[in-house]
C-alpha cells in the first residue's frame, strides 16, 4: 500500500495482507495494524476503523 502523509505529502510504502472474511468484510493487516474493513456492494471501503468512514451515500447514474 502507498501511504501519502498529510500535510507533508511524504510518500511511504507499507506491506499489507488482505483476506476476504465474507462478502462485505475484509481483514487488512500489516506489522502494526489489523482491522476489519466494511465494503459496499461494489467493493469500495465504507469503514476503516480509527481512520475513516463514508458519510454520504454514493451517487447513482440516475442523477438529476
């Protein structure tokens, strides 16, 4: 994974492992972190523990 720090914009690389636990739930781990990520039906992360979560529903093709 590539990590971009804000506000310095320093770029770093972190080796991670991903394991699908069930549809909609992915385990992500590296040497200092392990967590379960919630995914939507398209496979996009909607919840990342301690970091971020999606707060608005995605836009659909039938936008006004």
